[in-house]
C-alpha cells in the first residue's frame, strides 16, 4: 500500500495541480506539489526501512497487466531491491528538497500550477523508470521523464529559444530511445522476456548454457541499450541537448538535469549489469565514451561564462565518470558517484539558482563577483559543493571519483589512457569549479548599480534545502571509504550494492581484476596524483580569478586565442550537427517534398489525367466534323478489322 | 467458264467505286448515287449467289433491296432539297457546324 | 433481445442510412441536427451492444447474419464481426456523434444535406466493415466514396474540386482492379469446387494456384494500398485532407483510411497466403519508405492540415508493416505485430481525429491553417494547448498513450521478422517526434506574433465535449490496452498462426454463454 | 410443287399484336396528320399511348411460352424477342411521355411525326423478332429511315438538319456494308435464315467468304450500335437530334441491334466465333478507349453522353465477346442486365435534360448545369444518381451491370478486354463527375438563356421511377431481374452448338 | 465462250460506267452513267436467269430512282462542279490508297474462294418446271416472305411520310435561291 502511495502521490499531485487547481494561487500549487513529494518521501523512507529490515532481498511487486500480445507480456510489475530502493530515496528526497526550494525560486511567476504539475509528473515518471521490473515499464518512465524535461525546459514557452531547447532535448533523447527500443526488441527476441528479474534469473541460472548466438545478441543488446543511455545521460555524441536544457527554471536543472533524470542511463546499465558483464566489447566502448565525455565536457566548461552552462558541462563531465565506472564493470563506483553527484550537483545548481534569483535572473559570471558578503549562507554551501565536486579529500566527491579513477587504473594497461583522461578531466573540473566560485563570490562586484542594490540572501525556503544538501554532499562520501584509508567502516556501499550486481559465471574470468588485490602504495599514488593535480588547478584558478579577471587570464585567453575560441564555442559541435545532420536532412526533406512528391509522384498522377485530356482535345477536334472523314474512319476501321481477321 | 468468283469480283469493283464515291465526292447527290452503286453491287452478289446455290431467297432479297433503295432515295433526295433550301448548295463541305 | 442479437449488425449498418433519409425529410435544420445525433447515438449504442456481448474467447465470426442475395451468382448478404473489425466498428460509431457535435453550430442552406451525407457515409463505412461477402463488401466500399466526394467537393476549401476529383478517381481506379480480381477469384473458386460463391466464409482456406495468386493479390493490394495510402499511391491524401472540411478530414483519417489496412488484413492476406510470402518484402519495404518519407514530408509542410495528412501516411506505414511481419520463414504472421497493427488503426483514428479536430478549432477562429500564422497560442488558449499536446503525444507514440502500444508491438513484431525493416521503421519514432513537435511549437509556443491571435477564445464547452472523450481514450488506450486486446486476441492469433489455411467459423448469433454470464453479473 | 400458304392462327395474332397495333396506330396517326378535327395534340397522344400500351399488352400476354416462329420463320418470338420488344416499347412509351411533357410537345404530337415514330418502333419490334435476314433488314431500314427524318425535322434547324444528313449518308453507307456482308454470307451458306445458317456454318470454318461476310455485317451492325470506329455519327447526331429522339437512339436502337447480334453470335455464327471474336474484341477495345477519352473534353452534355454511349456499347460488346466462350450461359443475361440498366440510366438522364431544355436552348452545355443543385435540387440529385450509375459506382444498376459483364468476360478469359474496360471506367468517372461538379460545386453562371423548366408530375414520375429502379436494381432486386434474364439466356444457349456442359449456379 | 465474252464485255462496261459515275463532275452525266450501269446490270441478271429481278431493276431503278435523281438535279439547277471536285488532300489520299489496297485484297479473297457447294431446291430446271422465274419468286415471296412483304408496305408509307415531313417548307425558313 505504502509502495503504491509512493508512485501515485506525485501523479495525484500532478493531476490536481495540472487539471483541477488551474486557478489556484501559487502557494496552493507549491504546497500541493511539495506535499505530494514529501508524502512520497516519507512513504519511500518507511518502505525502504521495512525493506532493509527484512533483509534487503529483491522483491517484485506485481501490478496490473499491461501489454499482452502474442507471446509478449509486459505487466506493470515493480521491482524493489537495494538499487531501486536507493534511487527511490534519492528521487523523492532530493525531489522534495527541490520542490520546497522551487516555491521560493518561482516566487515571481504569476501562477505555478503548470510548473508543479510538470515537476510532480516528472517524479512519477522517474519512479516508473527506476521501479519498473521490465524494460517496458522502465521505458514508460524513460520517455516520460523526457516528456517532462521537454515541458519544463520549455516552461517559459513564450521565448522561442526555450521552446527550441525543449524540442532539441526531446528529439536527441528520442535518438537514444530508438536504441533503447531496439534493445528491447533484441532482448525479447533472444530471451522471450523483458522482465529484469526473469532475465537475471535466466542469465545466472541457465547462464552456462548460453550459446554463441545469444552472447552475440547480448553484445548488440547492450550496445543498443547504451545508445539509449547515451541519449539520456548526455554522453558523446548525444550530449548536446543538456547544455541547452539550462533554459528551463533552475530547480528543474537541479532535479532533472543534474540529480535524477540524466543518471537514468547509469541506473539502467547497472540494472542490467549482468548483460553488460557478458559483453566486454560493449563495456570497452562504454568506458571509452565515458572517459571521452568526461574530458571533453570538462574542457568546454573551462571557459564558459554562464554560471549554469558551466554547471551543465560539469554535469556532462561527471556523467562521463559514472559511465566510465559502469564501463569498467565498477558499477558500485558508478552508482556511488551517481549518489554523491546527485547531492552536490543539486546543491550547486540550487546555489546557482539562489545567485541567479538574487541577480535578477542574470546568469553571466562576468557581471557577478563578491557575492560572498551579500549571500553568506549560499556562499558557504556553494563552497562545500565545490569542494565536493573537485574531489577535495574528505568530501564526498573525493571518495566516489577516486574510486572510479582507481578502477580505471587497475583495469589493465589498456585502460591507463582512460585513467589519464579521467584525471585530466578531474584537474579541469577543479579549475573551472574554483573559477566559478571565485568569479561569483570573490573579487570585486561587477554588477550594475541597480542589481547590486537588491542583492540579498534568499529566504529560508530556498537556503534551507541547500543546507540539507550541503550536509549530504559533505558526508555522503563516507558511505564508501576505500580500504587504504584508515576509517572505521570501509566499503559500506560496495557491500550494500553487492546483491544487485551479478557477474555471470562465463564472464567471471574476464572481470576478476575487479576484485584483485593491489598494493596499498599504488592506490595512494594514484590518489596523490589526482589530489595534487586538483590542488594545482585550484590554485591556478584562484590565481587567475581570485580578484576578478586577472590580467594574466585575459593574456592567456589572447595568447591561446584559437583554443579559447574553440572551447568557448564548444568545439563547434552544435554547428557541426546543424550543418552535417540537420540541414542535409531538411534539404533532403524539402527535395522529397518538392521534387519527389509534388513533381514526380504527383506529377505522374496528374500527368496521366492531363495526357488523357490532351489526347481527347486534339483528336476529338481533328477527327470529327466532316462527313467524309467519318466515312473514312469507318473504312479504315474495316480495314483494321480485316487485318485482325487475316493475320 | 464464268464462275461465281467472277461475279463477286465484279461486285467488289462496283462496291469499291461506290465506296470511293461516298468517301470522296463532295456533292451530296453524287454521294447518294454512289450509295446506289454500292447497293447494286450487293444486288449482283445476291443474284449471282441465288443462281449458285439454287435458291430464290437471294432474288427476293434483291426485290426488297430495290424497294428500300427507292425509299432511301426518296428520303435522301428530300433531304437534299431541304438542305438546298437552307444553304443554297448541296456541297457537304458546308456541313461542319457539329464537331468536337 | 433475440431479434436484436440476430439483426444487430444490419441495424447498426442501416440505422445511419435511415437517419440520413430522416434528416433529409425533417422540416428544419434544428430537428435535423437532433435526428442525426439521435441516429448516430443509437448506432453507437448498438455498437456498444456488439462490443459488450462480443465473446472474446473465440475467434469465430459473431452476430453473423446470412441471407441469400443474388443466388444466381452465389452472392450473399453476410455480416459478422470478429476481432479484426470489432474495434473499428466501435470506433466508427464512436467518432460519428463527436463529429456531429463538432458541426452542431454550422448552419446554412446545405447543412441538412451535410448531415444526411455524413450519416450515409457512416452507413457505408460500417457496412464495408461488417460485410463478409466480396461483392457485398465492394458495394459499401465504393458507395462510401460518394458521400465523401460531396463532403469534400461542396464544403471543402478553395481547391476542393481538384482534390475531391483526385480522391474519388484514384480510389475508384484502385477499386476497379480489386473488382476484377474478385471476379477472377470467384471464377477460379468455381472451377476448383464447382460452387459459385463470393462469401468469405467459403473462399477462405481455398486459395487459388500460386501464379494466379500473385496477380490477384497485387490487384487487391493496390486497391487497398491506394486507400491506406501506401507510399507511392499517397498523393491524393494530402490534397483531400487539406481541402476537406474538418468533419470530413476527421472521418477520412479516422476511419476511411483504416478500411485500406483492414482490407489488407481481412482480404489480401488470408485469401492469398502464398502471395503474401512473396510480396511481404515489397510491401514492408514500401511501408518503411512510407514511414520515413511521410514523416520527412510532413516536417516540411507549412499547412497544419497537410502536415497531419502526411503524418497519416507515416503512421499508416506502421500499420502496413505490422500486418505483413512474417516470422518463421513465412510460416506465420507475427501475432505481436498484427495486434499492434489492429490496435494502431484504432489509435490513429483517435489521435489523428483529435488533431484534425484541433486544427479545425483554430481554423474556425482564424480561417487559416498556415503554421506561420500562429504561435504562442498556449497563452491565450491553454486548454487547447493541453488537448493538442495530448493528441501530439499520442501521435508520437509516447508510452502511456495508445500510440505507444500500437507502435511498439508493430516494431517489435517487425523487428523479429526483419531486423533491418524494424530498425529503419524505428526511425519513424524519431521523425514523428520531429514534425509533431514542430507543429506544436509553431502553434503553441513562442511569442504571439500576430495581433489577431491575442484575443482568441479558448475551447468552448461544445468543443470540450468532443475533444475530451478523444483525449481520455488516447490515455486509456495506452494504460489499459487489455481492455481492448482481450476481445480481439483469439481472432488475431487465429489469423497470425493459421493465415496459410485461414478459416473462420460463423457462430450462431444467439447470446453465447460467456455473454450471458456477464450480463447476469452486471445485474 | 405444292405451295404451303401460311395459316394465320389466333396464336399468331396474339404474338404479333405488338407489331399490328403499332401499324394500326401509325396509320391512324398519319390520318390524324391531315385531319383538323382529330389532329389535336391530345388526340395524337391518345393514339400513341393506346397503340403503345396495346403493343405492350401483346408483349406481356400474347407471346407464346416457348420460342415459336410464325409465317414460315418470318416472325420469331420467344423470351429474347419478348425482352427486346418489351424494352423497346417501354422506351418508346417513356420517350412519348417525355415529349408530351416538354417544350417539343406540339411539334412531336403532330400526326405525321407520331406516325413516323410509331413506324420506327414497328421496325424495331419487327427486327428483334426476326429469324431471317430479309425481315431483319426491312425492320432495320424501317427504323433507320424513320430516324433520319425525325432527327432533323421535328424541330428543324441548321444543326439538326446537318446531323440528320450526316446520319443519313453514313447510315446508308453502313447499310450497304451490312448488305454486302449479308450477301457474302448468303453466297457462302445459301440461306437467309439465321437458324439454318447455324446448321451450315460449322462446315464452313475458315472460309474466306464467311470471314468477309461476318466482317462487313459486323461493321454495319457496329455502326448502328455506335461502336468505334463506326461511332462518329453518334456525337453529331445525338447533339443534333431532339433530346427525346437522342434517348431513343441511345437506348432502343441499341436494344434492337444487340438482340439481333445475340441471335447472330450465339445462334447462327456460334460456330465461327474465331472469326467474329477478334473483330468484336477490336471494336470493344477501340470503343471503350475512344468513347471514354473523347468524352473528356466535350462541352455539350448530349455530345458527352454520345461518347459515353460509345463507351457503353464497348462494355456491352465485352459481353458479346463472352458469347463466344464456352463456359456458361450468363453472358446473355449479363448483357441484357447491362442493357436494361443502361436504358434506365440513359432515359433518366435524357429525361432530366429534356425537362431542362427550352426553345432557345435545346442543346445544353455542361456549364449550363452550373448551380442546378441550388435551383432544382431533386433534378440535380437524380442527375447525380444517373452519372454515378453511368460510371458504374454502387449501389446503382450501373455497377451491377458492369459486374455481371466483367464476370461473363472473365469467365471466358477475356482479360485484355476487362483491363481496358477498367481503365476506361476510371477515365469515365472523370467526365461524369464534371457534370456533378457543375451542378453541385460551382456557383450558377449567367447563361444567355436561363433554364426555367415547368413543374410536371409526369417528368417527376418518370425521373423518380428511373432513380428508384436504378437504385433498386443495384441493391435489392438484381436477383429477380436476373432470374428472368437467365431463362432468356438459356433459350439462346439452347440454340448454340455446345462445346461444354452448362454450369449451374450454386 | 460467247457467254464468257459477254460477261467480260459487260463487266468492262459496268466498271467504266461505275468509275464515270464517281468521277464525272457533271451530276447529270453521272446520273446517265448510273442508268447505263443499271441497264448493264439488268443484262447480267437476265443472263443469270433472274428475269424478274432484271425487269424490276430496269423499271424501278432506272425508271424511277434515277429519274428522281434527274428531277432533283433539274429542280436544283445543278451545273457541273468546279475543277476541284476531285482534289484530294494528302491524308485522304492515304485513305484512298488504303481503300484500294483493302478492296483489292477483298477482291482477291473473293476470287480465290471455292464455292462451298451448298445447294437448294430451286435449280434452274426446277424453276422452269415450276412455271418460270417470276412465278416461283412470287410463290416464295408469298409463302416464305409474307411477313417482310407486309412490313415493307409500312416501309413505303414511312418513306412517303418522311419525305413529306422533310421537304415540307417551314414558313419561317429562309430560302436561298
């Protein structure tokens, strides 16, 4: 019962807000929306505790039949295990905080029923995604969150850019969804089921009897699913929608585009980890894409001025880490980073949101600076967030990110390059995050007079959730402390998640390095490299931006003009897509319409009728009229018949 | 020996002449005369055939054809007169109002 | 009750025709409106009766009615429903009252004729759905064109005469081919068995020899392909849709096009199973081309109706490939895909119907359908926005709407039959989103650029009344598909698994046991 | 040599009552033409109706139950003859009534014109009930010569006169061709009796005289039937003639010739079908193509209908071709069904036209019909029904006829004909729709002579009956009509040299 | 032999007359050639023992029909046509050639065909025995062909009325004399 409440409270909130309370005040919308979420969180917490108390064994909660056709069956079944339970808490928990915060953020709107309806709906869809016991129910959530993201990005639809950004997000996601769909088809074709629990059982019990064809199919399945993950988790080459998605209200960015939705890909890969384990090639691709994305996005973030853009690219980069972790087979590390990232990125976004509110919806960091004294609480929590993300020892990011880097290092020689990319990305992260912090909170205030007059700390509705998130960002890391570090509890999270992960017997050999023992020194060394790099980058950022834009920073920008321009234009990827994909497609469509459809196909259809008319007009005029002509035609007719008869 | 074939050939020649007259003479009277020529060719075939097959039906048929020819001629000539009254000519080239 | 069960299909078919006469004879337009509405509601009730008492456990033909019609030629009057046409019958009867509601406010000297034509159109559609005899079917199939011809030709837009002539001649030409093929089939059947019959009950399971089958199948398939319309035969559709009045577009897209795909499933496949195996790659190929081609064309359109029209080409491409997904080397049709195809027909009727209604709503207010003339309507017409978005989502096949269930099953089955076709067809999912969202964006979002748009009124209660059922149904169909699929499953499986030797049994029209029990339970 | 003087029994008088009553009627009408006292239009109408009804009565009640020939074979009536005579008389009746209700009333209901009209009908009735070529020829000429006169001189004008002369000259030419063909057949077979020919021809397969005879005879009959390429008189004459006479030509003449052709093809020439089949197929194909294509651009309604009638002759010729096959006895039934349907449709359509015409405008253009639906909705409705029926769309008799004809053709593997027929049908829809488009979808244009027809219950009744019959024969009643026609075709088939057993329907 | 000579001579003359009928530009001359044609044909009929038909041919055709033509020519005062009366444009010339070729073919076919050899009861001897050609024709006409004979009376009546209807002067009609 409680479980169904978790699912349907947000839906109920969405319906209430969206259809019934259309004339209600903002406060009512806010209260209804937040209450639904808080209620769901409480239920989730109770359910979770109950679940853990009963031993934390995965259980399937059967629901209504959904699609049944031929041999295909996909009921509304839900799975409650340690992974989905954790996600449940993250989604409802962080979701609640963000809902509360949003009330403050959206204060200046006329009415917000639409906003909270969408947000609630989003949570409902996200829960479908994580709770679904089969690929299809997951797909409902998968597309559903895409829809909500579309609606929320385009929340301020009166601006064409926002609508365009929403559409872009939806469409790029759809590309991934096609991959997901193909994955579903292949799965069903190979295993005749799409249920996770059944799949897992099938692979693990009947695992040894999998034939080559099936293994081959698994390769394709995982690849197809990974395409889906690329779309949703904003990996190369489908990441382009995420930076544009920042057009939406900031709480949306925090909830959807940082904490929850974008991690769906990672979640999904973890959910079917037993399949991915069986597909080393795919894993290799996954890892490479992850590492590349991490580095790629991090470099772009180095030179951005829009505070949300920086955070967006940082999200892409961090998602790259998670994907890298999954690709390495280190799902624990990936999911752990997911968790910590959800906390600190939500914190950073909300913090940025506070700043933006204070700055009257200005997002350019060049106009900020010195906000520390106007917004002390925000500054503090942001500082924690930054420390967490750059992996400052002791903060959560340190534990989760270094775990991934370490796994990359130990995965084998081939993976050292990935480790290298990850580390450089970490260095970049440190640089741009500290740069963000410096440009925003330190140095002289560069905003105009009018804005500066109104700068003030935000209300408790907004900074309250920030504090909670800051605590989580700091403390979350201690759930999974590496063994080398002297700490009372080691690898709690790893232990927690172990039942979810299952390496099939026939792939065990390939993945044994995951559990191999390593020298502690090696681990320390790897850690040291990244920490040193991080410190170096942070200091240079402080040096360059600690007091506003130092002359050196501008000098560097002009010295390396080419690189700088490339980076600030995001490697011209959008332009490339526009000219290499969108425009040709448009041209082709135009060609198909004007030439193929109108001129050729319709031309033939109309041509036939016009030809008839033409023949008719010509002959009927030429052939008739004269009596003698008529006789001649008759005679020629007789002669024709004669010919027919004789030959 | 004169066989039926000769009569048929002769009839064909007459029929051809009549046909050409119908097709190529612009004078309506001549056209009518040509039709008479064609009918005569037919008569020849019937009479010759009647002799060939020892059956008088052919000659009876000729009797009727002559009757009909007379009727047609009567009606046709009446039309020629009516046409002449209206157009002042018996040329068929004036008949080109109906076309298309 | 007994009478009703014996004759419900005849009643269902001819009540609209009688209504049409009654409408013509009624003295005032007001009365005519009510008469037509009552007639269509009665028809709907009858269809609900059929739905309710339809036994979902059997694949047989139910509510069968058989009379001799032209015994000299072995032509019979046979009506029946099974899983393949049940949903379409209900859909037709469901859409008609909604459409009548949508033209409630129109008046003018010809409006009575409009209503009468519309009711006779319903008769034609229902008749061709329930007819189980080739000639009997053909009569309805063709007769249906006439009212549609007038609907477009008299009440259409500027270019209506071109459009409607093209529509009727194109369709007519295709149908003639089918007529010839029907006759040949009939003669061949006579030569095989010594029996003159055009009854499907007899013709099923006795296919003609292989090379002949190829020709006959081609003739049938072209006729249906034109109606659907499948890719190279589609050019009449955008014209017809663009010029047709809203009601005409709705019924054209909602039901008429489905008759093409229904015909493929009902006639072309079971009658010529071996030809199906040979032609399936071609047809699936055309279907896939249609999906992509229709979508790309739709994207380029500047006229909202034209866009939706091209989207129909794309969507019906799905239905076509779903109907021809052969699995096991041609041993069977994919039941998943076939289910999806049947389901998608209904769903397309709902979502595209709603879209045409919505375009009609703004057309009525602004007298333009050009996308460039709109923008930002979400602000002035929020409920309109909600409806449009729901319809759009159903159209793009978002999970949770009916469109997803249909498209998913079709793609699943097709993929299993041919991974290549399935993969390319999946692109349609993306392309569909591209043009539908473009439509939404250009109409709903962005700044209001035209002064006239600032004072548009939102949906009236009457508009709500006909849009809401569609919106609700779109979602119900997505969440509770079993409500519908349970009824039709045996029929579909029978066809899918036995299409090579398809047989259908006419069941006694009396109430079957299951129906009785349910009836009692409901009391 | 003993001479057998034919005995005239009462049964003969019953059977030939149609012809006699028409003869009497025509003589009476002729006398009325010179009488001031009895020559009023009402009196003439009465005589016309009386004799036509008497003739119809004779058809229904006088005819023998089995096919019988009287007067040594001169007069042959059976089911086929009866159907032919009945149809012709019915058509004549409708034409008479339509004339009496429209603007040509006074001109048509003159004694001499009525007399000519009745004589034409006499000729037709004689022709369909003949078993020898002489009677057939006399009947044919009787109707043709009368028509030459009526086409041009009921309401003389330049146009009608021109049409009459063209019709006359070409008709005379065609008669010569026909006679030449008959003569050759006579030379070859030694008989003028159709039933005797059937006995002799099987011995003369592959004889060139027979071939040429059939060829010329077919040309002559094709001319009367309006088959392309012997059709060119049709558009001119249809346009020139008063519309009632056009209707008569379009329907009754076709009935007359087709019945005879059926007798020829199924009876006398049955054995040499390999001679006439290719020729007829050629005519059918050319007719369907030419008729349908040429009709596309016509401006005058009657001219368009003329070309359409050429096309319809082509469809009927398909059924004729099927007569050569061996499969079953449906072709005759199909042909007659088509013929009946076509007659109903044509009469209906021409009736509407007659009703709309007036003194100043007796040759309606398609554009003249613009906006008819607004001014005269029921007339437009009827016209629309007829047009769809012409095009062969269900649920009209046009469809049923086409279905039966194609059925007959395909039973005999005449695929090429059917394909051309289908293409033709598709094309034909376009020009029939032009009329509907004008009536329903165009605004009325300003015409020089407005169409302000009188209300007339008679016209209403005739057109209404045509519509109802049209729809009924397309939906409810085909079986009833078909059954009676099947007996006709069995009668025809009984005479045929059978090559395969006749199949019965299920 | 003389019979053959007779035939060929007659045939030649018939052909010449026929050609002259068609080609002469003076209608009166054409009509006279037509009369010649008819007389020659009557001679051929007579040679074929068809005496009655030969007589009718002379009486009705030459005596009545051609005279009617002559009357009309006189009445309308038709003179010789212009020189252009036989100028044939190119496409029609093709038809002319085709027609001649076609009829040559037909003639060849007719010339080469074998008489099928069907025989009836009225051989010349039988006719002689029965009382001569005319008597026998009368017998056949009034037994076998009574019906068409009766109908032909209507036909003649029709021709009379038709001619009256056609030639009757319409009061409003403009006369172009």
